[in-house]
C-alpha cells in the first residue's frame, strides 16, 4: 500500500471511528494489518501510527487488542529495518592493510604505557588490533564506534597539559594565511588538549597535534577571528570532547579516524555518545505512535445538552480566544451517532 492509499485509509478509519462504526473500524484495521509494509517515512507522512495508537484504548476490547497488535508488529519491523541498515551502512568488515596488523608504539613513562595513536589510516594503527578502515557516515545512521584502544577507563585523575608538563609550551599554529599568534588561541589549544587527554593513554605528541589541528580548523572556520563566535565554538568543542560519557569520540579523534577539520565542523548529533544516539532513535521511533495529530484535542462528555435535539452525547474542547485574563471559550459539538435527529449541532460559550 503506497502513501496515498494509506493516507486515504487512515482518513476513512478516523471517520468510521468518530461515527462509532465498529465493524468498519475492525475491517479497516485488518486491511491495514494485512496490506501495509511499514516504514518510518510512510507512517510519518500518513500519520497511520498516530491514528492506530489512539485506538489501543478503544471502548471495544476487540478493536483495542487489534490496534495494539498492529502497533507492536509495525514497531518491530521498523526496529529490525534500522538494525539491518546499521549492519549494511556501518562497515562492519574489518580489514588489514598490507597484509598485517599495525602496532602503536608505547611511550615510556613512569606512570603507564602510552601507545602512540596512529595518524590517519595510511600511517599507523592501534596496538594489538587489526587496522580498521574508517567508514563514511550514511544519511540514515552514524557509523559504529571503534574499539577504545587509547582510553584508560580506570583512570581517576584526569590527565592534563599541566600534568604532562607542556602547558606553557603549547602554541597555536599561526602558519595559515590570515593566522596570527594570539594568547587566546594558545589557551584554547590547551583546553582542547585537556579535553582529549583526560582519560587517554596516547603520546603527548599525538595529543598536541590533534589539539593544535582542531583549534586551527575552528579558527579558520571563524574567518581568522578570535571574537565571540570563535570563543563560543571552542567552549562547545571543549565541553563535548571532555564528556565522560563519550570516550569513543576522543578515541577516534586521537586515532585519526576523524580528521581535525571534521571535528571543528561536527554537529551535536555527530558528536553524540552511543547512549544519546540510542535514546534519540528510541524517541524518534516512539513518536511515530505517540505524536498528537493536527487539530484540537476533544473530550467526550454528557455535561452539555443540545438545544436542538435535546441529547447530551457531545464532544468539547477549550481555547483561549480573548485576552489572558478572560476565561477560555468552550466549543461543543454533538456526536451525530447519538442524536436521533442527526443534528450535528455546534455551539460555544465562555
């Protein structure tokens, strides 16, 4: 069933439900269950998920059970499609370059061994693990994270440029046209170094290169200015890179799977941790079935009596139509199915 046909069926379903035609509602639900192959785009454009989700609490137990069954099955299909897309787009194939695994040199120190992170995939790779070629993020889902080979998850004291003894020597790269030495830029390089180094085991040289490169790309993106836009950008990068819940991002930057130019221009979604990504996907999936349809939310009541047919079965909603200190206006509509005269009368009062 295509989008146009599904939209028409949803409209027919809503009309049958409003008219209290339970047989038609059941027939249409069975038709949708049998003929619809759900996709996110199809359900969003037709609002089928929203319409059927509302029927889960229908007064008819049979309709409610059927609606729940459809929502459950559609959700399972959509989730399975997402998993398949991730497996297809995620580049799960692990390949070795030049027929062998590349290793990371350890930096000698009294505290802990610090493996040197590789430069982008043509140079070096992680310690004791096969070289993994970086994958290109698809429009539908981000690529999977690489193993955390440069992250020390047991570290309790954050590593900083000061602890590494290089805080005073870190300098921004002023070699680009338009670039200039600036104490603000130097401090920003230190900030980025601290964000990357907090739980890292990589060499100081590697971390310095990444920090200088990220600051340089951000400075260039801000038109070689250290004004408010530049400072806001650097604060945003610092906060996202130091996030304790996102070690995978730091790991990939240090390993060179994400270039410094790309880091400086990444969006919040691209920098998000796995947990945040999963949460956003869950919310997006749930919204297919929980979102409110366009229009006023109406409630059924017998509190009002129609002056035309003398019946009390009607729906109503309230809206603020005047100034804020005035009472809301109540709009009442008769339910035609309950009215012996089928009057469909409507009225309002404050």
